[in-house]
C-alpha cells in the first residue's frame, strides 16, 4: 500500500478538522470552542492548499480565522455567559431573534434556489479562478446579495450589542 504525501496530508488534515469540529460542539467553555473552530478553519485552509487553491486558502485564513474569530471572541466576552447572573430576556427580544433567524433561512434558501449542480468537467476558461475575474463577477452579477449579506452581518452585531448591554431598572 503506497500512500503519497498528498494522501497522508489529506488524512491528517481531515482528522484534525473532524476532531476539532467535534471539540467545538462539546467544549463547555465558549472561548475554547472558538479556539477549536480556528483550528478547524486552518485545517480546511490546508485542504484548499492541497487542491492547489492557494489564494482561497489565504483568504480563508485572513477572513475566517482572523477577522470572524476575533469578532466571535469579542462577542463572547461581551455577552458574559454566566447563567446565574444572566437576566431573562423579554418576549419581544426572543420574537425578534426568531424573525431574524427566519430572514436568514429565507436568504439561504433564496441563494440556493438558483444554484446549479457542479459537474467535474474541465473548465472551458483557464482564467476562471483569477482574482480579477472574481472581482468582476462579485461586483456585477452578485452585488445585491453581497450588500444584503453585509447588512445582515451589521444587524447581527447590533443585536449582539443589545443582548450584551446591561439593563437598568428605572424606579
């Protein structure tokens, strides 16, 4: 049984991704969960490198493991997840959370509705993965979904700030 270096690396990265992904779910400390998620993102970036998609791996590390995970850490630290001191949220906040989740689900279903199935045929255009072409497509054909997702992320951050804000009782 002759294994190539690529197959060995694929096995190691896959095992790392699975173990750290399970650790994200079963970790009791939310900060450790975020750190395990960073390990998962790095192993996925390793898979991108094995697929000869170095630009995608670099962007994945910069965006997800860098920016998004730092944001998650700030939100976790801001929320102060102690159940003993955590007041119960009003019904309207819970209702708003359900509405926001429903809007996210509708957005995801709408984005997948027009998706085509991917076949493993050779690409007709050899310049299909270049950064310039990606930018042209992103800011011409997909400008509205790109901007809507940024508004959705902004509303999620405002919601996190409102949930983490200490409520004072006026007498």
